[in-house]
């Protein structure tokens, strides 16, 4: 915590060029990617509110769902959804996670060799999908987000 806020630190170092190397705490290995590209992708997506809402859901429900994986999943789930309809779109994301997440292959847009969906085991993916289905059946937004 810093100044009362939770802060995510990303252990990384810059490579020559525009990329960087991240430390994957689960595998203990290196991940070659481009954080700047990730920031631009999310920042220019028009889906920041939905991403924030799903991150709140993740934290409130203690769901193990790494941020980049979550962000890319939200963007995939909302590919054909309208902009500016937060409630509808969060529901669409939870439905996607509940029904399609476990089988979906998610790759790092900055390095196609990185299979982001491998960051969770089949058991962990099943738990994320179940939490999303449970949230949909609850239908109480205060329980989902607050």
C-alpha cells in the first residue's frame, strides 16, 4: 500500500528497442513483451470503465485473474458490444467469462509467442468462470461490485 492505495509493481527491465522483459512469478521465467503497447491498447480501447468494473468484481470476489489476462478478456468479450452501456457490457463480460473463458486462447498482442491464457491452470480458469456465473445469477450489483 502507498498513501492508502494498493499499488501493482511490475518487475521488469527494458530490452533494446521497444520491448521489455517481465518476471512471471508463477513460472519464475521471463516474458518478452511491450508494456507500452499494452497501456496504449487498453487506454485507447474505450472500454476502461468495463475493465475497471471487472477488476472491482475480481477484487471483491477474491478471484485469481491476472490483470493483463483480464484486460484482454474484457476486450475480446466486448468486440461486438456497443460502447457507453456499462451495465449491459459488464453483464456481457461476465457471460463470456462464465461460458467461453475456459476454452478461449488469449495471446499477448505485443508478442504472439506469449500465450497469456496459460497464466492460469485449468482449475483456476474453472474457478474464474464459476465466479462469473455466480455473479450473473446473483443479479445484485452491490454484491457484484461493492
